[in-house]
C-alpha cells in the first residue's frame, strides 16, 4: 500500500502536466515533489516537459507578421538565385 506522500509514475506524469498549466492543487504539488525526490525517471520527464513547454511558448511569441514573412521569402529567393 502506498503512503499519502507516494504516487505512481503515471500519476506523477499527469500531475506534472497539470502543474505546468497551473491546474494542480497544492497537495498534488507536494506529493509530486516527494515523488521526484526518489524517482529519477519522472524527474527527467519533468525536465524534458519543462523544456518543451518553454520552446512552444517561445515559438508562440516569435511568429512573423505577413509583411515579415514576405520579406523573408523575398530574401530567401534572392539568396537562392545568387547560388544557382
């Protein structure tokens, strides 16, 4: 039987996802931190998941406007022609 502080790796991954979207309760976060202290696999999953979330957020904030896309396309075509 698991204690109040222990959880399965499956539950840990679920809470990891909830925590990144600020949907995890305080108690879930405490249990999750206890699990990460002893489980290296879930700790690595959490690190990877955090990096992925940061990359996705970075992509969302760095989208190009239509004029920037056209300018980039034009520059690309010019470079392509220069190398042919």
